[in-house]
């Protein structure tokens, strides 16, 4: 069995499936949280266009509820019913695979009925019942590595999902806690998680976060996200995750780290070029 065969995970059955772990670098992107249907559709449409121009498969991502905001009065999103309705229309109207995150066991089945990939937030990557509930839906699962977690210890999260499902699972690196209010990315973690036999994604924008760095909200430095994404593609990843907004300074969540929609074309072109030299493609 080839490395590609061993890693491959299929996302989306209603359209041409996106294969995470094949020869193509997959882009998972969208706004941090659904602020309005108009904004979400605009971002989905434009990202689909620039990904197509770069020759990169695209999965749209947006959250219906940001349950882990720093402050109690921070904007969380439209909620599960309205949020999933918006994601369903984007999925149908644009013919795109979609993904979103869940935070509670009772959200798993309802969300899996709409999306093509269930995302487990980094803070919850060890929550056994949540991982099992996601796996039991039969939808592929993307587990974000906790900021507190060693990459090789993610084998335990994988075993929880695999104990009840063979639908597929992938891991996402999003930085590691480095003192207070800061993250650092150890590119070696990408190789360690690839060695666990699953597709690996790099979250370029959350890795620039400064958790709680602005007091009642997280800070960040979006200018570093393209640099980190290029490094990760060079190190060998199967997908890149990026939060993208048409007006990031006024975004209602992660305003300091989301990338500007109008600038995504050159970013994606550079990643596509680097992927041609990726150790994943060469079999290294």
C-alpha cells in the first residue's frame, strides 16, 4: 500500500469528493464564525474561485457557535439551527464540501447530517465522549491537536475515534502554548503526526494567536500566517487551514489573526508551488 493510499480521507459525497492525503494540497478555509449568511456566501464564493485558480481543492469552514470565547459577552455566532441552515445552503448552492466544529455530544448527529467533516476543537481533543459521539455519526473527523498536547500523544485521540468508526480521521496542528498568551509552532510535530498514519493539516491562522492577549479577547499577528503556512507545506502537510474574512479588522472573532480575503490569491499560488516540492509528493 502506498503512502497516499494509507493516508487518504474522502470528504464530501454530494460533489466531487475532496481527497485529503492524496497528491493535492487541500485548503480548508472560511470565516472564524458565521456573522451573516451574506458574508459567509461571499467568502465561500471567492475562496472557491481563488482555490480553483491555484489548482487546490477547497473545503469551506465556518463555526455556528464559538463556545470557547475568552469573555462571556463575546459574539458566539447564530447558533446551531440557523448556522447549519446557512452551511447547508452554501454546500448545496456552491457544490462545496463544508465543515464546522462541535463542542457538545448532543450537537454531533445534527451537525453530521449537514456537513462533510466534523471538527473537534483543540481544547476538547481529549474529551472521550465527544470524540466517540463524532465518530459514531459516520462522518470523517478532524481533531485539532491541543495547545497543551504532545504530537505523539494524539495517538490516543485517534484510537478513540477508530474504536467505533472507519469513516476516516485527520489531525490538525495549531501551535503549542509557549509561556503566557503566546503560541509557538514546532514543525517537527507535523512529521510526528504523519507517522501516526493519518492525513495532517496545518492551521496557519490560529497558530499566530496570542490567547487572551488583548485581555477580553485573543490577539494575534496575521502577517505571520503565510510564512508559517509555507513552512508547513515545505515540511509536508496534506492540508492547510486558514480563517479568512473580507474585513478582518472588524471581524467579530479572531480579528487579529484572520487573513484578508482580497489577498488570498498570491498566498494560495505560493503554497501550490511549494507543494509541488513537498516531501509528501516525493515520498520522503
